[in-house]
């Protein structure tokens, strides 16, 4: 039976999510900032950051209280980039080997493009394109991690268990990405059936990452691990491509799926090891012996 407190929390979370999603949908479907020189829909992310700031004031919270603690930046940077580097190294190698044995002569190429599982828009390799990509990703990960692993996860944990709150924010994070599929369907790139399958795929893939980064918040007490891995994942997908004579990133979906699953498994392993250490510590033994 859901309590009144839980109901109020869910309604507030949904209100914030729908408000930010509406801004995102408007920019993706109407403004289409990603088709300009910016190559990224950043205004909806800036709007989300402003919404987070207002919600923090209303709920008597702070950026620090939702995980933006200066003390954990170094640890988060090391863990986040380590997760990204290790899992993408394996997934790029797997993609490369599969294409090689298919006789496609794969090679790596560095250029900036918009991330997409079915299509890409190349923007070039100029310094300006690189800087815009970096800045856009910084804004993007700050907004999304702040909204989902920060505010929504924090509000969820006030009313539900940590596990339930993590599932809630991960599910909403997956739904958050459905507008991309809507754009492709509207433009005629996908049939209704293909759009449905792609939508389910986006919810699962983004949901896995969202759940993993929520675990990272629980593991480290800060939001930085998710921020740095999120940034690395986006930037590497925007910039490092596997090219063959017949196209680019033909098996990108395999690369993304493998990387996401490996990353989640690594974090689950770290969580399990952390729990064992706590049980073996003097304080943990005292608690278990009571």
C-alpha cells in the first residue's frame, strides 16, 4: 500500500520529469538546435539545470546534498574514466574483430558527429567542433546526472528504499530518451514497428546506465563517477568511429550494448566487494553480532 508521503513524492518527481521532458521535446521536435552549428540540443539541458536549482530551494536541499561534493571529485574521475575506458576498449575490440572476420577491413577514425544508434550527422574535426562537443557534453551530463541521479534519486530515497528509488530514476532516464526515436519516426527514418523496437531498446540501454550510475552514487556517496563515465561515453561515441569501406559504426549498437552490460557488471562487482569489506570491518562485525 502506497503511503501519502510516497504518493506526494511520486507526483512531485513526475511533475519535474514531465516539465523537463516537455522542454526537451520542444527543442528536439521544434527548435532542432542539434541541426545548427551547436550540433547539440543544449537549451533544454540548461532549462533542466535551472529547474533543479529551483527544486533544491523548494525542498531545502543543496547541490552538495544531491551528490555534488567537492571531496569526491578525484575518486569519481578515476572510477568513472576507468569504467569508460575499460568497457569501451573491450567493446571497440569486439566490434573491430567481428568486422575484420567479415572481411570489411575496419579502421578507427576520429571526427565529431552527433550520437545516434541508427544515423549520424558529421560536423567535422575542427577545433571549434571539438570544443562545442566538449562543452555540450559537459552541460548535458551535468543536467542529466543532476536531474536523475541527483534530484530524483534523492527525492525517491526520502520516500522509498534506495533500490526502489534507483529503479524509478533509471526507468525515467530510459523514457527521457524516447524523444530521439520520435524524431526519427517523424522524419520517416523508421517505420512504426521499428520505432517501437528502437524505443524499447533505448529505454533498456539508457535504463541500464541510469541504474548503474545510481549504484555508483550509493557506492561512493557522490555523483561524480556517473558524471565522468557519462561524459566519457558520450564523447567517445561522438568522436571515435569504426569505419569500413561500406560505412561507419555499422555495429555501433553492439558496441554500446556490450559496454553498458560490462560497466554494470563491474559496478555490481564493486558493490558486492564493498559490502564484504563493511561486514569484515570491526564496526560491521559489531552490527551483525547484535
